[in-house]
C-alpha cells in the first residue's frame, strides 16, 4: 500500500513493486492520477485522505478485502509548508504537519495490526529536508525531520513483532511538485532556459550534478520494502546525489574556479 501513490515517487514505487509481481494499492485524494497508475499496472486505487483516521481505516479495509494481507506500507504522501516561521500562520502550520507527518503516523497506526501479522515493513519517504534546513520551508522541514523520529520510534516499538521500519531521504527528484518549484524558481530568479535550467542551477553543487529520477528513489523504496534489507530497521538512507557530503564553507572555492 502506497500513500501519495498517484504521482512522483509514489507512482514510481507502485510501478517498481508491480513489475516484480507485487499486488499494489495506491492511495490518494485525487481519483484521476490514481486511476492512471492503476490502469497502467493493475493496481487497486483507493481514494482516501491518509491523514484522516477513517480514511486510513477504509484504505486498510480495501487492501485486506482485495488481497487478504498487507506486507509493505510505503508512507510517501507529503507536501506543503513552504514559508519561514514568521510567514507561517496557524492554518498553514497545521496543513504542513498534516501533509508531511500526520499522513504517515495515521496510516502506520492503521496498518500496524496487519503488518504485525505478516512481519511486514514500513518505508517512510522523508527528504533531505528531514536532515537539513532550507530557506523558508519551515513546515516542510519540521515535518520531514519528525518523520525520522517516527521511523525510529516505530522501529523501536515493533521490531520484536517482526515489523521493520526504515526511511529514505531523497534530495531533488524530478516530480510534479519539484517541477512546479523549478518553474516558479526560474520565473522569479529570471533564469533563462526554464525548468531544466532551474534544475541545473539547484544541483550545480551536487556531486552528481543532477536531480534524481523518480525511478531511482523507487528502487531504494523497493529494497527497503523487501527481504533484501532483512536486518535493517530504524535506518535512514540518503539518496541525494551526494549533496549531504558537500562542505558548504568551501563552495566559494569551487565557484571561484580554485
């Protein structure tokens, strides 16, 4: 079961699991992208709000009714929270927490009985923003940081039940959400060349020099949601093209061509 399964990393993960023979359910609030993914790979589309207890319960019911069990939950839904603390009102804060943290918490809670029965896995999709802070993304950053804590507490509490919980922290990934950010960045910064030039700008200091494809992150999600990672729990895998190893104070030397 993959939340936020209609687009981006969630859709790519759905395709990857299905290609390897898994029965997949994609969960989201919008029918059109869910139907598109489902028609392409034969997945079960479930329209539900992953942050709502009744929605998460209905999603679980749909999965168990169709497949009889749940082996893997991919807590991928997220978004919102793109402003500084001073520019974030209560409504925006609650929206960011709901989108980035409550979705994973509520869905994991609903899935735990089935996962304990199957000795299953939870894969939490956090972000590089779960480890570092970017400019004016307070709600998103705090929510993604909290997902690391949720991953670790789930792993600690349910490891003896055979449930493994791990997280992946992607950097820039070419998803619809990131595409929209690049379009806005290109326009506001006056970058010629549009979206692709904006991606090149934001990854200029990344060792691999590019954004990830959703399929590359999906491969990591699949690994964490399989027996190949059988002795991993509470782990955080970073997939950012090497961005997190860059020593920020020395970037000036690169920019000066030294």
